[in-house]
C-alpha cells in the first residue's frame, strides 16, 4: 500500500518516486501546495477506491498519515 | 479522452509538456470558483491530440479584471458561476427582495459588458452559459436564480461577438449526471463545485473548438458502401435487395446516417467513398436509386475498386492534398477497420455497429470532429473545389504491403472435404454468391448430393476464422476428378465477400493443387465465365499462373500442368482439415 501511495504522490507532485521517502510530508515535499493537495486527494481516492471525510482531507499531510487513513478506511493492499 | 486514472493523467501530461513542440496554444481559465484541476485535464486532452496547449489560471473570483489581463491569449475560457456571483447566491436569491435582485442584475450586466468588451479581440472565447442545474434540477418552477440567469444569458447572446462560443454546460452535466458532476465536499470547503469526472467531460466537449482553432479539425468523411451506406451487399443482393429507405426498419438507420453526412457535406466536409465494389454498380445506385439521400454530386472522391483500403485511403488523402489525420473512415468490417487502425493510426475510424439502430447516434457523436469555428459561405463552395481538384488528379495507385497486418490476424482456413452435413449451406452458397464466383453455376441441394455420392468430384467447403471471429463456411470449390484420373476440372470456385482481401483463395488453391496431385491428377482445367457481377475475379487464374487456352468475351479457359505449379507458400494462414488434422 505504501508503494502505491508513493507512486500516486510522485505522479501528483511530478517528482521521481525515489524522492518520496517514508517520512515524506507537506513540510518536506516542496511541490505539496494546496492545489496539488486537492489533486492528491482525487488521485488517492481513485487509486484506492475510498472516500475521505473533509476532516481526513485536512489531516492527510504526510505519507504515514495517508497510509494510516487508507487502512482505517479498509483500502485493499 | 481515454479513461486513464487521474494520477496517470497528471503524469502523462507532464511528459507531453516536456516533449511537445510546435506553436503554443495559450489558454487562460478565468473563474469565480475553483476549477484549477481543469488546467491539467484540458492540457492533457489537447496535448494528446498533438496540440501544444498551455493553460494559465486567473485569480480566484477576479473575472472582470482578468479578462483585461488575459485578452491577448489565444483562448479565454470562463467559469462564471451564479452560486458565487455573491457568496451563497444559490440559496440567498430566494431571500432577496425584487429591488435587491434588480440591483444585482444591473451590476452583473455591467460586469458582463465590460468583460465581453475586454475580450472582443481574443481569437476564441469559451463562455459557459449561466446555469443553475446543480442546484435546481428538482424544481418544478423557475426560481429567482433561474430568472436572473435567463436574463444574463439573453444579454450574453445579444452582446457576444463572433469570436465567442456560448458553451451549454448543462449538456456536459447531462452526460455525467448531476450527482456525478458536483462535489459538495469541496464546494463547501474551497468553493470547488465540480468533480474531476465533470471536468474531463467538459474538456472533451469543448476540445473540437480548440482543435479547430489549432487547425486540427477533421476534413473528410469516407464511407464504405455495403452495410455502411445501405443494409446489404450490392453485388450479392442487387439494387432491389439493399435497404436505405426511411420507410423501412432496415433502411431507416442508413437513411439517417446518409442525411447526417449530406448535411456535413453542405457545411464543407469532404465526403467520399472507399469501397470494394464494381464502380458501375455503385454509380448506378448513386444516380438512379430512389432511396438514396447521398447523391453522386455530394461525393468528392470515390475509390470504388478491388485494391486494399489502406492504399485507397492514402490515395484519397494525396488527391485531396490533406493529411491522413484529416480523415474519418466508416466501415462495417472488422477486417477493414482493423487494417486501417493498424496501418494508418492517424485516421479516425467508425465501425458500423451490428446493432444498426445505434449507428446514427454514433455518427452524431463523431460529427463533432468536423466542428469548425468559422462557418462561411466558402464551406459549401469547398466541396466543389475539392471535387474539381480530385477530378484533375488521376493519382497512380500503388500497392501497400499488407502482409504484416494479415500476419497479425491469426488467420485459419478449415477444409471440409465431401462433408454431407454441409449440403444445405453449400447449395445456398452457389445460389447466393455473385462477386467472387468464377463460373456462377447454381446448384440445388440434390445437385450437391449427387456430386458427393457420385465419387467423381472433390467437394471442398471451407471455413475462415481470424482473431476477430469465425466467419463460418464462406467458400466452396467443386472439382471434377475421379481418383487416379490424370485430368481434373474446376467446376465451381466461389467465396463470400466477407472474407475477401486476406489471400485465403491463394492458400486454398495451393492446397487444392497439392491434394489433386496426391490423388494422381496431372493436369488441371479451369474456366472463368463472365457475369455482370464477377469482374473482380476475371484475372484470378491468370494471377495464379494458369495458362489461357481459349478466350472470348463470355469466358476464358485455362490449363495448368500441376507439376509446374509454383505455390505462393503463404505462411500466415493455418490450413486445417475439419477433423483438426493440420495440413
């Protein structure tokens, strides 16, 4: 799941997937602005077939939180 | 647009940005809500068509000032949403008094006039008509918001210049559904009302206008004839047997397609034919058949012959002096469509559906490819111009090698030797086959039974299949030959036109020669008997290397010394016998 999430993030932010480390977050990835955050939400929802609440969207600010939230929502590996 | 995931779209769009060259198409996207995701979606939809588009976003809710700032772009697209004329207008309008609403309307009229004035010299303005559909789709009566939008749309229509295209977003929403278009979650958090699904449909909806501006609109619509302009096969069913009358169930879809095509022709689209048929037969239908909507004078180019369609389409493009990427080709055959898609991927193809009632709707959907921004009187004259040009040129036909394509088809030929179970079908083939039929001898089931029982004939029915499917028993050879005899004679050789163009006849003939040799034959006799419909096979035996022994207007007789036969050795058709034994 983490690898798939990384690939989605790489597509959305336009960076090499190797640049998305385990502790990637809105602080460490400079391309992670509010506009791309919207894109990230749509791309993650499509990829993992889930729907985030608006509360969750505000909190999806790192790879760890993304993976945690996806698991909470029962997304498939 | 192909249905790739949104993440994939973002990735590919970035790749295309890095690789595309050529003139930039600069598009500004102005809005009073957030539609930022349309930037990449619209870019991708155009870049994947080879247009080097660049979308720039205006500031949030700053349409009037931005219209001055971006007026120099090639295109300005506007999302000016009533729900945000003032914050929450979609529900506040119902609470406002008449005076308040009138004042708002006057203010908006002023802003609209200013905006349109600023954009009057921009080459293309895509202005979404004001819509309330996301909020009011369940209402029985028009609301205050509806009335306001109606007034604004009226004003827009009055003041719009020729460079403005008023986009009816309701049509886009209708394609996606209201629930599938709106995203309340982001509407309430960041004033982004539209889902990506809507934005993708919007990009697809407006792209014909942008492609037209970039000079990428399609220019020519080329039809096959049989089962494409009419139901049925002219060479088999005859003029009376084909259907394109608006008065019959079979004919109606074809009458409608012809009508759509004719209207396109009047708008300047070049219409043409690319069909394997006898040209005189098709010309007679075009000039005299009472059910035809399309007439000879509507058609600019005609390639009605027995050459392959790749060669003919290339020839058509050369004759009209347009690119292959300007062509749209319509045909009912999987084989022909597959061939064109593989060899000429620039050509857009439409495969006539087996469910004929769906055909006109598909044609209407395709029609947008010909959308042009300018609708001048020159368009109608263009047909005549192209036509004259086409008549001047008598392009030499060249033969493309289609072997690679045939190789990819996985063709197989299954032989049924003296198979009594196929008597009805074999008799039917002799009765119905006209075009690929060397002698056109009609036999009843009893006749065929006699051939099988008499022991002096080799009766060979064959089945053709490829990766598109099984065409069934589509050919027949009846050869007079008593086992051990030196002389053999081809009585009948025929094939359904559904399997033409695959070199099946040659593979069959190779096999026939081998089988007859094994049965002790030394000399094979054959003949071609001319009818009004079988001109396409008049030189078949000449091409196979048989020697002409006698020739007149009505018939040609041939002889072949079997030992001297040079097989074509076609390796891409698997020949089998019906018990599965490979040969």
